[in-house]
């Protein structure tokens, strides 16, 4: 079984319940996704192999079998999977392929429920609550720390270094605080740490592989981040989190409803006081 999900960290993690449902069919699940995600794919415990697929038009798979479109509505993703000559294609319905059965694509729904619903339509049960990952198997770089993650894939998703620094400064009064990010976000993370009065050693941006990042989040006291993959890692490990959403609504990408250790806030007029109050709330929910 080849499953297409050639996207990023958060995209992978919201698809974990669907991947688990596919795994329970007894078929061997091969995930077409960027190879750099392999350490996190291993932590799902339900994917047998990764075939490196950096994006649409890049799938190279020619073994016959079931193909599953967990990538998008189509038509490009559908065409990529049809090129593998599957014995069966599990996908949403698209007008460009009227011969293919599937549910209609509904824009305004949570991504976890989107993919579980797709499988349910095709007769494969999947539990949207199965978001957890296996233990990373490596020690945390900062056990019990508060993780502040000011970066995001686009500028519109970033709350701002100055405001993250204010939050970090307040949280550092009672906790060890570390600032994470990619190598490209190192300068931003350093700015946050400097403004917050944190030591240079608090900046972990660009220093952690994906397994190390998972271990850091799994053992953290709290995560404060933008709408990005780190927030999904916090959900996967049940770590208290405050996730800040910009243009994308939390109803589509936020932590699951009913889990009080996670808070999703919408930016705009959001204040640092509101973020700190939410941080107190989610930490209390875990106690």
C-alpha cells in the first residue's frame, strides 16, 4: 500500500490516526513523504517504509497495490497515484476524475477528521484520537524545560519575536526556558533569548534533529509556539501547550477539543498577558 502525504511535520502528525487505520488493515504501509521526516515517521509505529517524495510530481513508485491519497483534494495528487497503476485508489471525489468514487472534499473541517472520514467512506475505520507517538528513545536536551518556538513556515503565522520574548522572560522567572527553531530561524531565536534575558545556551534553534526535538517536547513542562509542527508534537505527547494561530483557524489545525492541557489562541489583538494566563491554565490541567 502506497500512501501519499508529501508535506511537512504538522501535516504528517495530523495524518497519524489515518495511518494507524490503514496499518490495521494488515497491508504493508509505505509512506510517500520527504525523507527528512523519516525519524518522525518511525515514531508513528505504523509505517513500514518511506519512499522519498519531496512534493507533487515526484512520486516514484511502481509496485501494484492499494494507493491512498492523504495529500489533498487533487487533481495533481490523484494523477500522481494513478500513475502507480493501483489496484484500488482511496481518495476524495474530484470532477477531473468522475470515474473514481470517494467523498466530497469539505474545506472547513479539521484535518484529522478529514482523513479519518475519507477512510471511513471507503470502509476503513480510523480513530481521530489516536494522535500519540512512540517514545523518542533519546534523552531530552533540556529535561522539564519550557519550550518557546517563535518560528513558523510563513511570516503571517509568526506572532513576533518581541512578544515571544516578553512571554519567555516571564516564564523564565520560575522555569528553565529554551528557544527552538530551524537553522534558518537561529537569528530569530537568538533575538528572543537576548530580549528575554536568557543565556546563549538557551538557544537550541538549528541544533536538534527531529528525534531530539521530539524528545525535548515530550519531556517539556510547557510548549508555547506558533501554528507549526512543534504544536502538533506537543499534542502527540500530551505536553501542555499554548499554540498561537494567525490566518489559519484552530478549528482546522488546532489541538483536539476536550484536551484541557492544550490551548489554541488566535493572534491579532492577543496580548502577552493572555498567553501567560493560558500557559497557567494548561499547566494546571496536567497536574
